[in-house]
C-alpha cells in the first residue's frame, strides 16, 4: 500500500484508542502521510476521514502487515491499549520486517523494559506524560499542549500571548531570541505549516513551537499575561 513520495515522511499508527487516534489525526493535520490501523472496524471508520489511509487489520499477523507495506513507513507507532501481548508481538513483527523506527506505547515500567529489550526505538508512557502536560498547563496557562521529545526538548502549542497580537513572526524573531523554531500556526482550527513571516498574528492564534525545555519556559514566562 505504501509508496513513499519523494521527500514526504510517512507514519503508521497501530491501535486507535484515544492516544493512537489523537496522534494519527494530529500528524495528518500537520500535513504528513498517515496510515491508521486497528482490528476494530468502528475505530477505523471513526478516523478514516482525517487520515490518508485507514485499515482494519490484525497487527500480530505478519502477512497482513506485509500486505500493508508497513516496512516502507518511516515511523510506526504501536499504540495498542491494554493487550500487552499484542503490543509485544506487533513490535517483534515490525522489527523482523525491517521498519526503520518503531515507537511503542507502554502500560507500565515492566512492559517498557520488555519493549526496550526486543528493539523498540522509543518507548512512551502517555498516561504518565499526561500528568506532566497537566502540570505544565497549571504552571503556564498559555501552554495548551506539551509533548516531550526527549529529556531536553519538547513541542508545545502556545496560545498567542496578548503582547504578540498584531506582530508577525519576523518581528517576534523567536528563533534568534529563544533558539526555538515555530513549526506551524493554528488559526480557527486550521493548521498552517508554512506560515508567512510577514503576516500579522491575531488573537486566538496558536503557535506550535519546538525547542529546549528551558528556552520554551523562558519564552512563556517573558511573554506571560500581566
């Protein structure tokens, strides 16, 4: 199924619970090619309108994964819910098929250790990380979303502070001042991944920014509402 267009990164999300479906929709909204996979046909139908492809398939069936061309995807995220055995088997199959980069959702620390041992490139703990995001929101109300990429780097969605309204990205010069990059601007629910540097920002715009955690905190604090 997957024929990779030149220069276009492709993602496959296996498991379409709350975490998997949200991730699939967000990546698609950012302009990436996304294949969404789940055994549950209703879950597949629920995300089909938002992603590039949505398929009902058993991820523990190696033939089914081969037929989907899963090895051709740049990143595969295993977001299977409570079924730890299926999560582990799926990860093993993806490794055997030669998937370049595998991210797996873990239920607990022991599950995470097993995933590390069998070759997952990255293990994530969404429930634990949700607590961190809530804490960030309580401390920094303008931060609507916080995604930790590593212990040092994160992506945040920041509601445009009032001091930035009417200014453009060139005037704000966030890269120079804070060594952070604006990846996109969300306006009225639409994600613009190529915002113009000279276009004035308006009230209720949301900036999607990546950078070091301490620099992101500095950016938020120095532009906080009075």
